[in-house]
């Protein structure tokens, strides 16, 4: 079974601060996705990274896929209350199915 | 497009009861999935389907059954409900497997007491 570990599990910060969330595995993934989930709703895709070392930016969010395709990070610059939510990474591995990490719950206080 | 819809939104079951969670998508997606999400945790795959008439087990299939008679519908059946099945259940669909975007429904919150 391929496992994805996310850290930290919880993060509470003030508006305007920067933060980084990590997603790590001992397994290699063909691609990795980041989803955001708000309370009472299903996850929504933010980005897909495919190539080792790939960096993608989505406004204030920067996503990086590790060179060895075993890890990924999500960096948020100048966090806003609207960024509050559960951030999930998901890797495509054996069987072509997604394996989800445990999630990082982010709270951004005004 | 409504996307992925799930019913019911909430349900309380007694131990040993059975129920079916409904899931419908209107995007003509081939792939459909059922996940469960325990409090504060990520998603675990229960069952998935790559097309009408084809289903396969995911990571945690015990205690559940599925069918896929049409492209649009992918119901999840719980037989003999147990407290360990208390969770939030999400249905999702995608055009293809792997890194294709999965579109999620709003979830069904199930409590077994």
C-alpha cells in the first residue's frame, strides 16, 4: 500500500502570513494532485503536477513536485481567511487510482 | 450541469440495518468512485467503476457493495451496518483514471448507532 503523509496536520495562522504544507511518501507517484475541501463540501482540485521538479503557481499558491516524484509541497503567500480549509494531496500510483494523504487543516484568522 | 449529486445528505442507522447511498453524475464520465472520510482524515477508496457493468474493490471494500448499471448512476449499498461505518461518504467521477480531475459530490454523513 502506498502511503502519503501530510504535515503539519493542523495550522492556525494570522492573515498575511506565509505557510508551507508538505506531502511525503517513500513511494514514487506518476502524478500528484492537490485538493481543497471546505466544511460540508467535497474536495475541489487545485492543481496536478506530473514531472519531477515541476513548479506550478495559482495566484498566491505555489506547488512543487519533488525531483524523485516522492514528495510535494504547497506554499501560500500572504494567506487570507478565504484560504481556510482542508488541503489534501493525492498521488497516482499502482492500479492508476489516487491515494490521498491525511490532510492539513488550515485556519487563517483575520 | 448539476455535476455529481448524492442523496441523502444525512442518515442515522441502527446497527444491523441496511441502506443504499445514491450517486448520479451528468457529465458522461466513465469513471466513478466511492470514498469514505473519517473525522479529520483523508479519503479512503471503497469501490470504483471504469464503466457501466464494471466495478472493482478499492482499499476498504468490506461491508459494502456497488453496482453500475448505467453510466450516470453508481449506488453504494451498506449491508448490516456497524458503528465502524460511521463516516462521511463521497462519490466522485472523472473522465478517465489516474491524473484526470475527479469531481466530488457534497457527501452523505452517516451515523450508525
